C-alpha cells in the first residue's frame, strides 16, 4: 500500500480490469499535486467533487454518489495518471479503510 501523496512516477498501482474481472497493476506515468478547498467524502475517502468513482455498479462523479458528504477543509489533491492497459482501463484502488475504485485523472469538467 502506498499513500496517494507518496506515489511516484514508475510506481505500480492496483486497479480493476472490468474486461477480465480481476485486479491488475498499472504504472504511474504522472503525479502532481494541486491545492483544493472542496471535497466529497465517499466511503471515508476525501476526493474532489468531479472525481470519477465506481459506486452502485457504475462510474459517476463523486458529487453524485448517494450519501457523499461535503468537506471544505483546504488540502492537497494528488493527481495520478496511469499507463493505459490493453483494455484502455486506467483506474486504481484507494485502499486505506473501505476500498474505493477511482479513475485515472481526467482533465474534463464535470
């Protein structure tokens, strides 16, 4: 287990292959940090409101996850990009506490 803030380029992160139905490892190809002052708490994980998370059997932005609460404490968001695999899947698990599957950083508005 590597805390998100300690991930470095070249580290391998565990994610889910929906094509094969098993967990796989993908290499981090970019890691950067930005300040943030708004969060959603999903499965006890602090994520940005537009973060793509896998909940209720589908991908959705964190702000749409039922029961996700709001947190406005200033903090640092770690943006991790992963190498795309043969199935073009780029997700990874946040595993401390309740596991939460999130998607590779995307630069699109929610």
